[in-house]
C-alpha cells in the first residue's frame, strides 16, 4: 500500500534524458551550452548571481544570446543578489534582456518578512531545464584550483519542462491571478534514438501561496521507505513533524543516513546542527560529515527507487518562508545512480560521526555554544517565517 502512494497519478509525468549534474564544471558547462544553443527563449531565476568570474561568464553568455535575438528573462532575489553591479544590469537591459528583482526584504507592499526567491531554475526554449541548488558564483564553480561547494542539479527534457516554463512565467508576472501567460510549447528538434523516459514531478514550497509540496515529499519519503533513506543536506534542522517521521521510519527498521556539512558557510547553523546530533544518534540515525569543502546540496534518495533534488533545505526556513523548487524522480536505474554517487561521497570524502566521536568533540563550553546557537536559529526561523498576511487565492487555483 505504501508503495502505491508513489505513482504517476500524484503528478509524475514522463520526461526524457534526465541527468544528475554535480556542482562545478559539470553544471556550468551544461548551463553555458544550453544558453549558447538557445533559439527562442531563456528564463533564468536564481537566488544569488555574483559579479565574479563565474557571474561574468554567465552574464556574457546571456548578453550574446540576447544579441542574436533570443528573448532573455532574468529574475534574481532582491536580497541575496542586491550587490550585483548596476552596470551589469544596465548592459543586460541595453542588449534587450528583461530583468527583475524579486521583491526585496522590507520593501514589498505585501510585507512578506523573510520571503525569498530561493529556487534555482533555467528553462531554455520550453524544452530543456536545469533545476537544483546551485547559484551563479565562483564558490559553486571550479575556479582557481579550488573545488566547488558540493551541490547538485537535474537537467531534464519532456513534460515537466512545460510545467517549469509556466512556473517561470508566473514568477515573472508576480503570481498575478488570471494573467495571460505566454505559451510553453517547446522548440521542436530531432530526438535522439537513445533518449530514455523516466517519471518526474515538479514540487514547490511557497507558504504565502499555500504550497508545501516539497515538505510533503520528505514526509512521503519517511512514510513509504522500506529499507534505506540517504539525505545530503546543508542546514539540516528538521522540525517536529519530520522528527516524528524519522523516528517512525527507524522503528520500521529503515536505515536513515544523513550527509551533513563538516565545513559550513553559516557557522551558527552548523553549531545548531551539531546540537541536534545527540537526538539523531540517540534515535539511531547515521551521521556523516562532508570534509572536502562546504556542503550546499539538498538531495535525498529512498530505497534506490526514487529521489528528490532542488533548493529545499530540511528546516523551517525552506518549509515556511522561502520560495523553493525541487524535482522528484521515480526510476530505479536513476535512483541507483544517485545512491551510488552519495555512496562514493560517503566513502571518499566523509567522516562518520559516531556517539564516541561526538562525545569527544564536546565539553561544557562547546555544548553551551551549540545550545545557544540552536535556540537562536529557532528564534530567527520564527522571525523569518512571520508574515503580515497570507495571500488569498481562489479555490480554483489551489492545486
């Protein structure tokens, strides 16, 4: 019965040539290839777009696409990308690129305190799409011999790209109700004889618009798993509901493994996370810390049968504040590819945190710092998930 919950009727559609991309050169080579080969439309929406070497490289590719007649639409988060130079934006606009910031913090007429455009999405010609957790900046790329932060994305073709195209237009239009959206019919190109189809579904979280699909995906993972769940996640601070589901899965003898950051770009979040290690270890969750570089990934795989990847972190900020986007894939062959990738990371780039090693890392001062960090983070999450009002959406738009 549990397995029957994961089926095509729940929003899975057949998509082709689904490919897992690791952050760094594999991702940016693919992104630049899609931009340079675009024929009609490029829709780019991302949380951070920096003006460093990687940002200039991507920005130049977008400029060249606009100059050859491709319609380019860019939406960046108004908080995380606020340092983008005005000259860069002006050059885009002069080339015909249409550009918008997502409503900056404190400046929205809706006063959505803490609501951020956190998803990372590229849609090209309504035919190809990239969705993941990777921003446009050097730290997500392989620059100067420094390995990229660990992160993942999916490249997809097929039915799900039409859905992503519609979402991109809705975001561009500010989610205006009954707005006339352009069509999302893909540019037709000859199909490869080696194209393979898998089941993919788009999942969104946007509390203001009453979307909590990614949160439900993680609940689904814990409720339906039969043997093993592996989660690779930065800023892993599950709330009460997910903690209960973790305990229930382990009670069914499901092995739960989490790959967490050893190095973090937000140390207060890392201290808070380590405060949770006592609870995780007490409940028989296996913990690994990634030691190669900063871990920024948001990916999970269940039973070697299905997986999810995108921008969603397992914490209240992603659940109740930010606009998040994931893709779920239901396919044994693909899920095994993902599981093998995570297995390799565990074996070659991680250190297991056992009860013994965790106890050795603690003393009264360290534990106090972790406790303080945990409760500060909880308070901050409460603040950032406060809204003046929730958007009222007609019943026919609730899906």
